[in-house]
């Protein structure tokens, strides 16, 4: 009779069995073990067999989870070099000062976080003492993505080694008066210390992956050998819920980024409570990372647990650890030994017997204090294994207690993320626990003192010696003295000044043509980094494939299907193009790494990232803000721009608002050029400002956003009148007048000023002709290349007036003396041109594409939004009628004539 519990062969197994008898013997052995020793023993044997197979290179699916124990056994842990007792004293001082800094600032209500660094102190200190390479090390040193909420601990260490003073610490989160410290890692606010802004959670891990990848890109392209640099990203287990945190895991393993290590502080808590109350976040993360191909190291239990694991002869302890949910582990942290004996050990007879051998103190030591992330030996072993692992990135899952050493009032409490201070009594208890030489009398007027052993103390000397051996202070940001890049040859830009004649050319194509010329430049061509999210053919960039190559660390291991064509798909190990697939977030992370290479690696790169304008700022505006925080430089290009130029695609593709979002970013210089020569002039100016000789007081740490269009239209020659180049850069110039356009208007004709940007200027030019020929109105047409820059200049003029300085905004200067009212139009919502309305002295009106987009022809879409030439004519006549310069009947007649 067949045993119903026996493992049966799959009826759907399509793999041929060369030896069914041998297979049956293996299955029978497994059945026998399960029957004689229980299913747990059978599962144990299967896991160990699979691990052996994996180690032997047998092609089997990997285990996604391992037991809830340390990956590196205690017996295999290497000894920690240096002086562990000295490092413990240093860490104690840093713990103290981090907590003191936040507590002292709490009286001003500025906030701060204490518990995060308290849990992660050894994760950082072990790295600073033994692993993190400074800027003087080989390559460019290491790149450190510090968990934002741990910043007080980093400031405390910088205070100990003399890089910060007590005044700095007292100005934590108080920057307005100078000598302040930003709340989180922020290069724009503290550019000599912080390299990477990380507190917009999820962006740190994503950026770290692409930074490690960009390091390989620089090395493989021969720009700079940074193969000795290692990227470390410190993350919270709660942060891993952000989709960006895990969005690029497969990229990291696919490209074998063994120059990358994630250190995830698994204190089991997020901001409001447990990360996985009813589950186990460590196991979940292990499965996720192992499934993505990462090397996973679990550092969960401290040395106090060694005795317990030695007593676990049946595997009952390991099974119990696997089944206890995270929220219950937190509860054990706050309960007495009797509760733990009953609830943890009492669930299994074998565990109950084990508990009889353990004292209450031993149980409390294990469950309250002993975590792998709190012991330098455990952390050192994990870090050493990570940097020595080859072929894949590593993630270290380090279990800690949030609020460790801060006292029972903090440790593992759900509210500890919002707890901003310790009482004097709690500080005294912490002092005693850390064995710090701080006297009761040092607490003057109830104020907690900072602690420092002295600039020439053994602790400070040791700290500085360790950092000197590793290549200097860390974290640190250093802008290497790099000579300005030479300007490309003028002919690359001047070729657009003559226009396209009778040929229709979209400004997207004009931009791509300009880039093709610039990447050929002998001096700067290799420094361009083209970035595109799988839309190169949409933007006409496929011609760059064979000449520049698409970057791939493996080169091209196949024969491309279009190899016999001129513009074939070419991948290369030294390829210049970063074609990221369908990921705007990944492309932006690429852009950030490239745009800050001048500081990170002392190598100036010129990235341009071209994307559907609808899918850039709308999807990844948080990363654009991160780009500004990180002082990045380069060109963002919103292609197929505007709400009505992309025919047939519909509202999800129709961008009517990216310039609005871009205008909120102080580092973004936003331009909406209408003509090819404007695109060339703006790129030329951007290269000068960001990479060339900056003018006195000019901020180089900016980036440009250009909108370009896919609508083929005749490109006119640049007007040969004074002020055009200045107007293009500053945001406004007169393209023509009714007279210079060759239109016939009466001598006393009413006049109006039409301001257009981007593709809208073509509607304005058609309206100019209709107004002259059909209504006897003279219209002058202006190209508004940047509404946002006009506004910023006007805001600066307003600020100057408050200081008692006379300054006239450029927009007012440009329009001075222009007759009649002003009517502005763009392919965006009216809010875009309305940015400058309050500084225009003439009567103001605007038209725009407000609302959702729709699928139709360009003409139908423009008529729908009321921005086509005929709509402009009606709006212009209405403005003139309100001023008494046109008949009211003309407005009605025009509406009827044009079918409005």
C-alpha cells in the first residue's frame, strides 16, 4: 500500500529521468528521515544538501532563505585588528555627543533623532576604523551613503577628530546664523563633509547602485581607474519599503557590482512601529536580495547567544527564532526573564529544558542586549567578507536594537523615532553604562555637557591614525582643482544660426545634431555622457549607437540582428551611451552620478539625459531635487515636449506642466526654446557656466532643463539685431515686428506684443500674419526662451530694492517702450507664462493648455485648448477692444469667422 505521506514524483515533470531507481532511493531516504526523525530533520538535511550543491557549482535554484542565524559562524570570525578597547571608548564618546547634541537642541524645538545612531553606532564605527577609504586613498576613496537619521553620530565623530566645534554642535539644525549643521546629509549646506543627500528615503540605495555602476563606467572607458573605490550604502529596514530602494537590485547583480555593499540596519522598527509586526523583515529581505542575485550576509546575534546555540542539539532554538514575529522580538526586549521563559522557551519542550540551564541574567543579556550589529567583531567579520566577495554585490542584514544604550525608556519603544531628548538622570545612567569620565557637576543648570577626551588624548590620536592609514577623514566631499573645460569649436553652434531653409526640422532633432557634433570634439567629446531610457530611436539618436557604443560591462556577446545596417545596435565595454531600459528613476540616478563626478572623482563629465518630458519631472522630481542637493551639473532634456505636439498619444503623454515643476527647483535653469539656434545658444552658455570660466559670483552648481519638440517645422535664421544672444540666455528678445516680417499694416494701426515660447511661437507668427492681413492690427512677436529665468531675475531685483539698491528687472527693460498690451502663449498651462505677469508694465493676458491632454491631431488639440493661431487672434482683439483700440464687434466677427 502506498504511503500517503510519501513524497510523490510530479506528474507534470518534463525532465527525463535517466535512472528512476536511483531517484526512488533518494526519495525513500527522505521519507525515512521524515518518519524517523521528523520533518524538521528532513528539512535540515535538504537545506544542507542544497547549500553543498550551490557551493560545488551544481546548477540548482538558490535557496531564498536560510536559518535565522548568523551567516558567519563564531568560529570563522577573524580577529579584529587594532585596539578593540580603544575603539569602544571612541564609540562611547560618539554615542554620548550624538545624544547630547539632539537633547540640547530640543529646547529650541528644532527636532532631531537619537535612536537611529544609537542602534547603528558599531556599523559606522567599525567601518570608519577599518574599511572606509578616504579621499587620499587609491582611486577616489570610498563613497559613503549615510542613513540620514544617523547624522548626529557622524557629527559627533567629526567633533571628536577636530573637524567640528561645540559651537557647530550647538547649531545642529540651526543654519540661518552661520556655523550651523544641516539636519541630514546635505552637500549644498555642508559641502566639505557630505557627498550624498540621503534622507529622501529610497533614493540613497538607488543612487548607490548607479554610483557603483558609474565607477565601473569611468574605469572601463579609461577616464579614471576607480576600481579601488567601494560604495557603501547604510539603510534602514523600514526604508526598504520604498520602491526605489529595490528598483535596481537586478542591475547590480547582473553587472556584478562587487564594488558595492548595502548595510541594512535591521532594528525592526520604522517611524511608527514594527517594520513587519507579524512577519520577519530580515527573512523577507534575504529572500528578495538572494532572489536578485546578491551575496547576503546575516549578522543577527551577538556572542552571548553562542552558549544557547551550543545547547540547541535538536534545532528547536533555530526553529523558534524563525517563527517568532518581529513585533514579539521587540516585546521580549522590554519584558523580564520570567515572561521570556514562558513565552519564548515555553512553546517547545526542548526549549523549556534548555531554559532551565540558563540564569535570568543570561536570558536578559541575550534578549535585551546581544545583537550582531552591536559587536565590532561580528560587524568586522561581515564587512571583511563583503569586500572580499567577488562577482556580486553584498548586502549585510545587521540586527540591532533601536535606542540601544539610551536606557529602558528608549530601547525598542514604538515612539522612539519621535523622542528627541533624554533627561539628566537618563544621561547619568548612560554615562555609567558607557563608563565615561563625566562628573555630576558637569551638568550645569541641568544642561547636558558635551564630552571630549582632549585633542591630544589617546582616543583622538588613535582615531586620527586610523583615518590617516585609510586615506584621510570620512565622510568628506572634496572638489578637486580641475581646470575649466575648453569651449568646443564655435562652428558647432554657429551652424544653426543660418536656419534650415525650406527643410522642416524639429528642435529635438536639432539638439541631437548638436550633440553629435559636440561628442566629436577632440578636447571634450569623451566627457559627454548620453543617457536615455530606451527611447533613443524616438529621439533620433540611433545614429549614435555605432559611433559611441552603448555601455555594457560584458561588451557585445552576440551578433546584433541589424549588424548589416549602417546604424546597428552596438554594445561595448567602453561604450559611451547609457541606455537604461525603461527606467526614468535609473536614468536620473545615472545622471546624478555623472553630474557630480567633478567632486566625487575629480573628473568633469557632461551628462545629458533626454526623456519624454511628461515622464521626467512628473515621475522623478524628487531625484531632480536630489540632483540640486548634490550640486550636480548637466543637461536635462525634455523631448516630445508640450501638451499638443505629440499627436495621438493622449493625456498620459501630454506634458503641460513640467516647466512648473522645474521652476520650483532653485538649481534648475529652465528653458523652452523655439528655434534651433536658441537650443545651440543655450547649450553653449550652459557649457560655459557649468564647465568653463564662471563669471565672478556666478553659481556653477546648476543644471539646465531644456524642452524640445518633435514637430518638424522650418527653422529660421537668427535675427541679426543687437541683444539677441543676451535675450536668449536671459529669457526674452524680440524676434520680429510686423514691419520686419514684411506685413502691411496701416500707419496708425493698433499694436500688440505677442510673447511665445517653444512651439507656441509658430502659432504666434501665424496669428501675427492674420492680425495684419485680416484685422489691420500690428503685432510684434517675442521669443520667451525662459519664463522662469525672467521671474528669478525679477525676484532678485525685488530683493535688491529691499536692500536699497535700484535695479530694473530684465523683462521690464526688454519690454520698455513696447506699444500696446502683452499677450503670452505657450504649450503649457497658463501658470507658466503668468510667472512674469506682475513685472510687465503693459496690460497682460495669457493663453495656455490647461487641463488634461487628449488624443487627436495637433490642430484639433490646439483648437481644443484655445491656443492655436485663430484663438490667439481672438484673444488679441479682445484685449485691444477692452482698451478701446479695436471694435467689440470685431471680436464676435473673428470668433464666428474662425469657428470658435
